[in-house]
C-alpha cells in the first residue's frame, strides 16, 4: 500500500471544518429541503421527478421519508431544483481534541502497563508526576507520525 503524505491542501481542508452548523436556526433534513425548494419553485412532484430522471412514485417516497436515497439520487433531485448538493463533514467536537484524546488513550494504556510493574516494586510515582508523565507521553505519541492511534485492540 502506497503511503499517503499529508499535504497543505489537506491541512487547509481540515482546518476549515467547523464544529457547529453555520446557522443553527436552519437545520432541515434532505426531505424537508426537497419539499421546501420544490414548493417555492412552484413545481409538482411529477415535474421534479421528470427533471430528476426518476419515477414520481420514487420521489414521493423520498419526500415522505419512506426511502433513504443514495447520494447520486439526491444530487439528481437537487440538480432538478437548480441547486448544487454539498456534502461536508460536521465534526461533533474539534478534530484536534479527538486526535489528542486518542493519543492520550494510547499513552495512558502504555503508562498503566508500566505503572503496574512499578507498583509491584513500590516505585509508583505520585499523582502530579503521573499527570506530567502522561502529558509528555501523549505529546510523544502525537509527534510520532508512525504511531497508530486507531488499532482495533486499542478500541
């Protein structure tokens, strides 16, 4: 498998992701958007179905929420509504927090293993020393691009 390198374009794209929707007051589902746009444009289901190259019955199922359409189908419907379909991830929390949390989990698992051995020998460090050590190990994991953070065995 060819190694994929992180590019500046990747960095710009990831940094542009926002944690919350741009406008929380407008949070419609695809079915709501289809219906709202179709009604605003004074278009019947039959007219939109014809413009979207699909049977009207299929469009009715999508609008009613009985069918979960594929992305390609949604693209055709929105093109029929003279709109572009934009799919963009919306992180639940900042991705840097997700990454640091995962690195911390890996570091903690490794430290607990080492601390277990040290405790048996009555050499376990105090809480403050452990916290500093955990942060140092977390930074080490984050700064090593070879570290695998999402192994199945690590959860």
